[in-house]
């Protein structure tokens, strides 16, 4: 499944480049794009706990939300083309692969790995604000990595965006209230996913102990 995720991502990026040329969509910097790669890495080496923490705690819920709120499909003239099929199959596989890795105990996350994941993602989050502004200026096309530039239309993120307003600092345009709110929500979701992974192992360990006691 991990290999298939990477192949789907590669087919999508090549299709976009061949049909639209170089632009923000060609660079696989979006949260769910990372998922395709990170889940394969975890499948190959489950001992990379920070990678597993990012893949399970951030990428899997992001993939699930993208399936539930599939507003991104409105950007395509036909969902049966390469981009549309990649969106549907890719996000479904992200969730399926993540669940498989958890159920087979290949997702190994501890508190230290979660904190390190927070640190890595905080850096990437700040960089996404800078890169989004650069790419908008370079390509004259909205770049929205980590959804830090603007929310996807038709999703609950719009409510967060409307809490504040955009400002410009050092040539960078951003909505500080939205960025902070999105970061808080993201951190909370990651923590809940971490608890879910611990609950999975706690239940399994408890069952093993009961069987041994009997």
C-alpha cells in the first residue's frame, strides 16, 4: 500500500506538470502529499518513531478529513481524470494504510516522539507561510501548503479564518488569528490521535495479561 501511495502521488505530479507546467501543485509539499511518502517510510522501518508520529497523528486525520470534506474535487473538471482519481484513491489509501500500520503494531509512538514531531511540524508550518507567499508571487497562483495561506472552501477551516483578518509583515501576507487557531486545532488533533494509539496498545496488552493470568 505504501508503494502504491507513492506511485499515485508520482502519477499526479507528472500529470499536472505535463498539462499545466511548473506551478505550486507540482511540488508535493501539502500535508497529504507528505503522507504518501511518510507512510511508506514507516512501513519499511517502523522504528522511526518521529516519522510514525507525524504520519499517524497528522497525516491520517488529514486524509480522513479530505475524504469527508471532499471540496477539493470541485477544482477538477472531471473526477475521473488522473487528478480526481488520485485525490479519491490517495486519501482513502492514506487512512487505510495508517489503520493497517496501527492494527499490526507497526506504529510505535511514545511521548518523546510526539514532542519531537511537534517541533518538526512547527518549523515546517512557519516555512509554509513563507513558501506560500513566495510561490504566489512567483507563479501568480495560490499556493496553500499546510493550508496556512487560506482555508479550503467549504470546510470548517473557513470559520477559523473568519475569526481574524490578513495583515502584511515584511512582504508576507497572512492571517495571524487563523494561523494560531489552525496550529492549536492541529496540535489537539495530533494529541488525540496519540491517545488513540496508546489506547490500542493498552487494550491489546491488557488482553495478553488476562490470557497469561488464566
